[in-house]
C-alpha cells in the first residue's frame, strides 16, 4: 500500500472485528474494519478478527447426546444432537427421534420441537411407542375400584383421571380394601382368592403401557375366603348359629360364618365352645384364625392281666389314635369266647375297645378263661420276616387260633411254589402269595418262597455268545459277549465286547444292547491310487483321486490299484488290498513313481510256450493275451506223468509230486524255479516181493522208459512170448 492508501478487511463467517488482544467478539462488533497506511509505514485503524460464540445451549428439557453439557460455549461449526424422549418425535416428521442444532455466525440454527406420538384408532402408533390413555378412564367400567401410582417415585397412591402414560412405563394398580387381584384369564369371575404376586404387596399388581395399549394381567374382584382351605376339614360352617341353616364353604369380604367342630374335635382342650364366629377380611384371611383340634383322651389307663404296646405307654392319645391291648396267657377279652386282644381307640374324648369278634365299640378288659381254655389254642404271632424265609408281609400280626390261616406275601424276586418242587426253575407266572395255617403243631404250609429264574438262550441274541445258558436266578447275572468285530450298542471298536445282563423281578434279563458291527477309522484315498471295487452302501468308493474318504466295517476290504507309472515301494506290484478286522486297518500302502523301464509288464503265455504243460489258467487276466503286472502270475498244470520240480533228476514220484506251479511276472518276464518233469518209477520195489524174479534192470526209470525183468531159472513170463524167453520189457506209466 502507498502512503494514505486504505483497505477494508472482511472477517470470515463466525468472526467479528474486535480490538487487538480480544479473545472473543460480540454480536455487536462489525464484520469488517478499514486500515490506512501512515507516513511511518504503520497501519492505523488495525483490529483483529475474533471468534463470535453462540453461547451456551439451554435446550428444551429433553435428553441430549454426550456432546452437550450445561455451561459449554459453542462456536462456529459446532453442533448438538437433540433426542426426543420416549413417546415423542420431531414435529412434522413421521418417526424422527432427533434433530441437530448448529452454531452459525453467532446464533444457534436448526432448533425444532418434539411432539407426542399419535395413536392410530386408539390401538397402536406408526412409531411403536405411543402414549397410553388414562388407565382409570380406559377401564372405568371394569376397574372403578383402583388406585394408581404413576411411577414418579412417590409412595402415595392417587386416582389418575386424565393423565396419559408413555410407552414402556409401568403403573401400580391397587385394589380397594374389599377386592384383590384376579388373573385376567378368569374374567369375568367376580371373586378373588388373593393370589400371591411375587414382588408386590397384597392387593396390588403392575400394569404397563405398550404402544397405546395397556398390558394388564390382572383385574380386581371381591375377596372370597375359602373356609375349609384356611381352617381345615374337621369342621362345618353355617351362616347362623343354627344347624338347620344351610352349610357354607366360602364367605366374601366382610361376611361372617359360624364354625362348629366335628365329633371328636374341639376349639380348646380346656374350655368347651360349640361355635366360633369367623369374618372374612383383607387378603382373604379370616378372623379369628382358630381351627379345630383333636380331642384328647389322655394316657392309656392301666390294663389288668394285659400288656400294652410300649410305644403307647405314657403317651397322650387324641381322636383317632389306637393301641393294641394283648391279654395274658389264660385270659380273654370280656364278652368274647377266644379273643386274645382288643384295640383301644380314642373316640370323642374317651377310650373304647373293639375285638375280632366284637366290633361294636365298648369298654373292654381281660378276664380269665372258664376251664383250661384249650378251645382257644393259637399259634404265636409272626413278628418278623425271619419266622418264614423270604416273605415281605403277612395279613395279621396277632395270634391265630388252630385251624385258621393267614396270607403271606413273598418278597421281591420270589414266588410261592410247592415245597417238593424246589429243584425246578421258578418263573413269574407263579403266585407271589400263599397261605400258612395254624395247626396243633404250629405254623405249617405246603408252600415256600423260592427265588425266580430268568430263561437264558444264546439264540435270542445275534452276533454274540452268552454264559451261562439255561436259567439265571433273580439278581444274578449272565455275561453277553459280542463276537469279534462287534460291540454292544455302538460301532466304536474301543468299547468292550462284554455286557452284563441281570435277572429282574419280571423274569426277564435287563435289556441287552444289539451287537453292532465295528467300524474302522476313516482314511483318505491312498496316494496315487484308484479304487477297483465297490463294497456296499456303507463304504464310499471313489474313483476320483482328489475326493472323499473311505470307511470300512469289520470283515470288509477294498482293492486299490496304483495309477499308471506308479507301483508299490520296493516291488513292481501295483495292486494292494486294505482290510478292516475288529476295528483295525491293515494293508495300507502308498504308490510311488518308478523310472521309465524299471517295472515292465508281461504278456500272457500259452501251453505251446511251456514244456510238458497240459493247461494254463489266468487268475489275473481276462484272456491269454492279457498283460500282467509285476508280481501277478499264471498257473501251469503239468501233463499226465509229469510233476513240478526244480530239476530233471529222479526225485519226483507219484507220492510226493505236485501237479502244477505258478509262473510269476518279473520285470517283463515270467519266471519260476520249477518246471514240469517226468515222474519216476522204481520197478525193483514193485517186483521185490515176487520171489520168482531174478533181476530188474535198470532199477529206476522215468515216465515212458522201459525196464527188463528176468525170471528165475525154471520160470517164464506169463504172456504170449516164446516159451524159450526168460525175460520181458515193461514201460513206466503215468501213475508211476
């Protein structure tokens, strides 16, 4: 600038021209200032552009995001996200929950307001969080007996006439004193049995606002008291002190009923009261709470000529209690012929007795017999199971007279059988009960309790053996062993083959698990090999070298072949078989590439190519022109009169000769260390027993060669030869 030149400087948006050194500008400061170049090369009128703050944000009373805090000063470009509370959305939007207020050139911009979500037809809202109408007004017909706590933290309960409640807020409903909550599923039941609602005081229950609608699982109905449920079954209730009036089981809040104890029961052991008045009150309780209790008869008084059960001595007996009184030897119950005991019962506060032949309750005692009492001989009572072997219960614990019987029950696992049949198996179709009779000699019975048996048959179980067979006694065991290669209830070969079966009380062995075929661990396709066989659906056979796994079951196997130019290690063979036995794999090999020419195949051979051969079989090729891998072979059958041997010497006879041998392919050539050689005859052995033979020459020959046999002096061959000839020739035949 030149001397006296001026220039106007414009501050950027959000800034104002302020005195040099000012940290902040005000809204009244200008947006620009003018400077002039003075004679001393300085500028006059210099100011600085200072930030113009928007100030602090007061908000609208709503919830804000984390950026906002009271007292913070906002500057140009800064913003605040304002969120509407539950049940409110941004005015003019459908369901927008927030808006952004920004600071621009010293003023806040973007301010909007939040409005209450509107319900559609009073049932829900488009945003899912509509306010619920006044609970009191909504259910005024049904819930006119409610007080509501708005959930503001106050413990006071007040009726809310017009207050609406936001979505998600819960209110507390309290029934008036005469009513209590009832599950909404029972509506319109007009009474409540005051159910316990966990976490809430009696008479109260929660209700919550869910998008314009109230979720209310309870409603209020009149309190009803269940008299028998509260006070027990030993009393009867009337609406008045008059047994002629109808009895009742329930009364409602504020009502009263009169309770009267049944015979044998009383309200108090000291003071007799015929009736007690009960009133139904708050929370389905009755006042007073006074149930009936059994009347006491006191302790058993002394009984002459008798013994009292020791458990009843010095014990106070009450209504319904009983004790057995047993008369001493030579005594009987008064008023009976032979009763040796009686039962003393507490009946309505007094002791009365009954006996076997006298069932009407009365006062009883023991009196002496008239005469010797032989007419009343009896067997001693059964005291415990040891009196008779293997019984669990009996029909009487008392003395039984001669010619009377009782029924006994065999214990678990035993049946009643005739004593003379003790050596035969006992099955469950026999009875578990029998009678024992009292005789002049004591207790006797033709029956005894014997242990049952379970039939055991090996034919009942597949792929297994069982020991022992025949029968197994109750609670004893039989050992079921799966065959080799099978496991009980699983294919896992690591599990035991043995399972133990126990004879049960139903004459059956415990359930046996089926023996399942063991499976070997799965394996990948061997390296550079292809599968030649398909076993069955349980074995995945894959002809693609790059896919899937194989898995064999017990006694299964599969043949593999090396790919072209690949062979088994250290041999020229290309085929191998992998087998599974009892969960263990065997025969697994990998194929390796050999150098060209190292392993060559053999071409099939014919009979014409082999000396003294009668036939050739080809176990590894379709026809005689087939190609054979190293290690594969053909079988040579020798002609009649020829046997397989390692040399042509006189060492093969019909007794030790082998009719054929294998030619094995070895690097392009069929080889064998044996061949077909003529059989050997030993004629001197054949003629050694003939005393008329002088000599046999030669002494050993091969098949189809001749020997000369010379007769002794004075003998001739038995043939058509000239009578003067003393010898003959004979060949070695194929049968030696």
